[in-house]
C-alpha cells in the first residue's frame, strides 16, 4: 500500500481534522506502535473507527495495518497520510512521573490499535513512586556564592540517576524508578513532543512471521526477522533494591530444617513491596512468611515436587493481602569443628550463584512479571527475588539476595542458554532448525583498564546476568504475623514434623475463652493454612472469619468473637476437647 527505499530514519506526516503531526520511524518500526503514539495526540478519537488514506489514495482501517512494519507498507520519507475517525469522550489519563511526558494509551492500558491490551494495573508502590521525583538534595558548599535561600549548580538537587553521585557513593545499581526517570528524560523531552514508551521488553527470538514474505526460519531469513548480535553487560539498575525480613524467627525456623536433618531446604517467600528510603526511589521486598514447598531434600541439593495445593496457598495469601516476593533456599555444610561454623562455598574465586540456579531464578521471575505502565507491552522484568542461605568467609550462616537481569530473562525465553558443568559459567545452546542463535558478546574491563568486547561462545560468566541486592532486618519489627508459638511447618514429614489434631489441640490450648490469645495464635500462616486446608471441619464462613481475624492484626477483637461463636469453630473445639 505504501514505500521505504533504505534503512535511514524517516519522518511520516499525518493530517487530521485536529491538526498535522510528524512522527519518526524506521523501516522495522511496527506501524501499530506508530499509531499508539498518534493516539496520544488525538485522545478523543475512537481507535476502531480510524481510517488511513495513503499516497496512492487507497483507504484502509488502521486495525488492519497494525501488525505490519513501516517498511512493509512501503512508506517514504515525508509521506503524508490522511486520517478520518469518529470522536469519543476522552478518558482520564494517568499521572506521569518526574522527568516524563504526558501519558498515552499505551501507558493507561487502553490501546485498541496495536494490541488487545487491558488496563495496566501496577502495584501500589509503583503508583506511589511514579508521583515522586527522587531528587537528591545537596547542601550549600564553599563554592556557592549566593544566600541561604539561593541555589546554584553546586548545591542544586541531583536527579536520582546522576552518574557522579553513583561513583561517589559506590552505587552499582540505580533503582528501577530512577532508571525509568532517566529514560523518560532522554526519550520524552517536553510536553510538545510525541510520547515514546521508555521501556521495551528485550527479545532475542527470531521472527517467524516476517512481513517480507519469505519462508520462515530455517528456510529463510532476512535483516527484518533476524535478531541483532547481542552484547551483554552488567545491568545498571535493580527492580528491587533491598530484601527485608520482618522477623528473624522466620529465617531461624527455616534454617532449623537443615539443623535437624542436614539436608537442604527451599521455600516461597510471601510479603509485600514498600519504599526503601536509603536509595533514591528505592523499593524493598518485605518478607512476612516462608511457605516450604513439597520437595525431596538431600545434603547436596534438593528436588522440587509437584505443588498440587499451590493455588490454595496463593488464594489464602492473596486474601491476606500478601503476594509471592521471592524464593529462598539453603546451601549449607557443617564445617565439622563443633562450634556451629559452616563451610564457605560461594566466594569470588568460585561462584556466587551457579548457572543452574540462575536459570531456576529466571523461570520463577517469568512466573511473576512486573506489571509496568512505562513499557509498551504493559510488563517489564520482575520484582521476584532469590535469597540463598550459605556460609560466608567467616564461617557464619549468612544470606545473599539476587535477581536475574532482564537480559537473562530474554535469553531463557529465546532458549539460548543452559546450565554449565562449571557453575560460574553459562553455556550457549547450539543452533537448530527451531532455535536461531545470534552472535553473543560480553563487555569487560581488561587488565589494562580498557573496556573490551569478548565472544561469549561457548560460555560466559554468570555475573553478566546477575544483579545483587542488599538484605537485612527492620530496626523495629512490625511483622504481619504476630504469633511466636511454634506450629508444625508444612512438608516436613521427613524429619518427623507434621501437623495433626494433637498439634492443633496443643497450639490452641487455653484459647477457648480467651479472644486475645486466640487472635494471636491465628496470626501464623502455617497454622491458618492447616486449619483451612488440612482439616475438613471449617466451612467457607469460618474461612472468611479467620482471614478477617488475621488481617485485623489484633487491633479489633470483634472478628475473633464472631469466629468463636460460629458453628464451625465450636465444632472444632468440641472435637479437640475429646481427643
């Protein structure tokens, strides 16, 4: 319909009854993405009614052109496209963060041209940080020549992505929202410019639906469908900056499984995300509980089993207002000194996270993508973290927190990498009829301090796909679960720890007429899960009441009294009394 004769960037003009607009495009630019930019300038149009008349006076509906590229439509530099459309009442637009421009349909999640996207519902923490600028304040120095109320280049606040501030404070990774702000400042430079989503998911897959018309790979390939060469470098931002365990007993109880059995252990961490004030626009994962997964444990590793009741656990935690924030596992070996010390296996001369563990983490991250309105696809990477409990260089049990980079996720999705027999190396897969493997390089600083590019085949260091996080405990604990009384933890039958009616009776002793004590004892994820899923006594109304009691955190005992008077709970009390 429309003609592009080279690979240079072009300007495409659009004429409408509401004015004329100019958009930049390249031959491989998706026309639907171009239309999404156009919608931001015409917020009152009905996207489904939009028709486009090209240079040849041929008119087509925009929805029929959305999956083609600009080059595939044969557009030339300076071509004028005429638009006709119906108007509708414009929806309210979301707020853009500092450094960004006004938001568009891709941001609000109401795009009807380029895809079938639904509303992009971010986490509350993301919406909160979107409204902040994260500026880093600076004090007046001897170089300042103004009064206390003045400001100059030496004392004006710095943006949260300032390179000088990073070097001065040895910051390897800026926060995710600082990264968004930096990209927005580069791509959207004013209210008059067209909005460009600052983020785009990385893809290393070959396009098997190339618009050029040739047979798909492996029978055909061209520059439009062939992925570019990949150059890996350490990711300079973090989706999450800090992992905070709300109660030290959560970790202590988890490690006890290793202390009792000598076998490794893995669990899913539940909690929430909050602001982390020690990093500009930072985010921390708050861990409230660890649910131990079905597994076969060994001294040198473990095997995950099918998690048949996983949906029940997720449903319960969601009702409590908690979400999966990460995975945690042990890699501990007693040093044999009789003083409780452990062997340090992970250090700079061995590995910090093995290639097998890295790919394992990526698969969990892909299960829990980060919903993001600043990405053209509505999601970008993941906030899901990985924590490893192992020995440090002092022989003490310690925790390390990591995430796999967004590039690692793209490599796994394209099936380009596999674990290596050398734990600190990632192996690059061989090319097949189903898998196209582009050239892969990684950048490093050599012994002369120069940045050089090395060929990554057949393998490359894990560290290029790894992002390290800090971890710790709050100065003042305010954990979601309040009970300090131990209750048997799920999936520990192999060490003789399992919940039954006797353990329930012991746990709830003296609670029959004490609402405050009952409220406290119910504030335990392992207890509540067993009551609601391990017994066939309590019904839906009891489920609702128990959830209400736990969510109240003891601030109101009304829900506890209602539970104590319910038929289901009275039946449970009668059964326990007769054991």
